[in-house]
C-alpha cells in the first residue's frame, strides 16, 4: 500500500546515538511539521531555474513566474473546492492567516464570535486581540469532542453571532467536528463559518462549496511543503476595504492627497509574494489529488487503529483519548499520552536521544483541555504560572504527542511502542539535565 503513496524526503535518515550504534529517524511529529514530498522539492527546484520578479518586473522569467503562480493558485483553489466568490490570500502560516482574517472583519463590541474549548491558540487568541467582538466558547468533553447541545444553546442565547470559528481537526486529540452540521447551524442563525484547517488539510478532503464553509486557513508546512506559507481563503466581500497591513504592492497610485488601492485580491498581500511557497504548496496539493484521497485514507485509518492497539497495551502508558474513540470515530492520527512518572519533556528527550524518534511534548497549544486532564486547580495553576514567568517552563503539566503522516508505517509504530516499553521497564539509559528556560532536557 505504501508504494502507492507519495515519496517523502528524509524518511531513511540515520543518526549516531550517544548510547551507541545508529538508528533510523522516525518522524512522528507530523502535526507540527511534515517533511516534504520528493515531487514538491523537484517541482520547486525546477521552478527556481526560471524564477523571476512576481508583480515587480517584466521579462521572460517574470512572465513565466506569473503564469506558474496563477496556475498554482488555481490548483490550491481546486484542492479545497473554493468557489468564484472566494479569494485566496497568502500569509506566513495559519496563525498569520487567522490574525489577518480577524483584522479584516468589521465587528463591534455588540457582535459575537463563537469558538470552542478545544481550539489551538492560533484559533483563539486572534479573536480576542484583533476584534472588538464578544468571544463565546462551546463546551467540549474530555475526549476533545464538541458539545453540540451547548452550541445550539449558545446560538439561541446570544444575538448578533457573526462568526463560528472552529478547528477542522484537533492537533491534540485528532477529533474532527461535524462541519456540515455546524455550517447549517451557523447559517441558520445568520453567521458565517470559519474553519482552522491546519490539521484537516493534510488528512481529509476539503469541499468548501459542499460543506458551505465561508472561510478557512491552513499551512503549507503541515501539508508536505515546508516553505513558509499560510493560506487564507475568504469571501470577496471582506476585501473591499483598505488593507490592514499596507505597504509595497498594496497600491496602484499614491499622491500627497490620495491613495488608489490595488485590486482587492492583491492589496491585502503586502510586499513580494512567497512564490516559492505557493509553487511548493500547489505541487503537494496536486500530488495528493493525483494519489487519491481513497488511497490516503485507507492507509491512515489502518495505521490509526494499529497505533491505538500498540499504545494501549504498553504498561504504564496512559492515553488521554480513550482507545474506543480511535476505533469507532473518524479521528486523525494524533495520540496524547504520558508514561509512568516521566516528565513529558524528559520522555520526549529520551525518545529523541536514545531511539531517534521525533515527538512533541507540552500542552500542544491546547492548555485548557490538558489542564482538565491533569485536574489542575486554580490555585495550582497560579503557582505554575508564577514559576513559568520566572523562566521555569518545565513547571508546566503536559503530555507527549505522537502524530502520523502519510509516510508512516507499522514499522515506525513498532519502533515507538518498543521504545516506550523499554523506557517503562528500565527507564532511560542516559542521564539528563533540565534546561528550564528552554522547556527541554538534554543528555549529560
């Protein structure tokens, strides 16, 4: 099956371990950043042979660059099935895209934005700091799923709900909300639906038209094209205003008394575009579509179940999402866990230095749900926050997360499971010292 999937750069890299010998690097931090497709690197390298000044010059290379970028934008549009009433704006990442969207919304203190308790901070903080609207959160259950009854209650309670901003897939629990259901409720109450698709885009097909998604954002570095690009797709109606980040490229003419803004789909993308990122993302999107979502999902769903079975059987390991949720629900492959009494950052460090396995440790930008998992009281929370402010970032509670990508195999999961079993039985082979300011440990 894996032979039918796209080839990935870096899956066979090996490193020398301090414990002796070599091991292949196991890439299990894909929810943070994915490695690139070989096809994407090849496409970018070929593009760079005739790379010119996009919107900043004339000549053979500039003209070819413009045409290739226009084609790439159409590919990205097809990838999410956006309609002609949507514009695509490029930023540096999903966080940048959401912040930009928040600043473009004409909201007042009488307006309401509904989000949820399970959001990544990138789909939480921008609404608080870049709009004047009142922010209301939907409740979530301990497994990371949304309380739809609470959503209906909030929609019925608050007037002037202008936007529902929800994750398309959780980077912590793998939970995928019912987008169609939320969309129907949003539009029934006169609100628009925004989807944070950072985790959804690499794992599930997106259909903005069919699901009636009004706006969404995602990042190229989570979809096998790590070239520093974020994508914001939004209704054209929000672009008929002065740019919130004015500068080079945002105007057609300026004088002492007047400004003529550039076309609405260009004025909000200040400065020179990241054309390499656009070309790279389009290449990844194109390859995923050519591979076929049916093949990708078949592989991923099998691997999610296999990973769940392996992790659930490790003595001393606690999965914070019940295994039945992975078996019975449609979740992407993100697995939050702890092992015995190992600090999350130490466990992740042991996996790195003794087993060459990449994971992620911490609260994974989902502080409130992780806080709930650890039953942290407000008093304890205040104490932890004081220590963090004093540079002891290791004072925080947290989990280790393993997250799957298109390139992962059962062998990768076996290596992770074997490593965790050994650590559970025997502890680390090396001695480690804490680096509190950096929130990590390192071998002595």
